[in-house]
C-alpha cells in the first residue's frame, strides 16, 4: 500500500532571533522546525491546502506531519493533483 506524507514548511522558529535574554540565547541558533500542512480532499474530489470555511465540503483530511496509508486510487488522485512527490 502506498503512503502519503503531506508537505511541510520550515517555519517554526524556536525563539526570537533578536531576543538577547538568557533564555533565548541558545535557541536562536537552532534551525527552524518543520510545520506540516493539511491537505483537504473536497466533496467535488479536488484538493486544497486552505481550510474551507464550510467544513461540510471536506470529504477527507490528510493531516500534516503524519504518515497516511492510502489506496492506489487515492494515490493516483493525489498524483494528478500535484502531490506525487509526497507519495512513497
């Protein structure tokens, strides 16, 4: 069975890099952490990473930062939507 890991962004800063207080001196040198992006499959079978205002239009949610086991049909739909590089 194929697996899908939604895309991530390196956005999470552990501390303010300009804060010179003793608590933040070490953490300002850490590389930013990864933040997973949710991928929503809508009821019209399209995909989006923006959370819809009306959640009743969401058919399935792939939560960012998690490994999802998917079917071959879901893998082909995600590949067609441009997420093929995130499927193993």
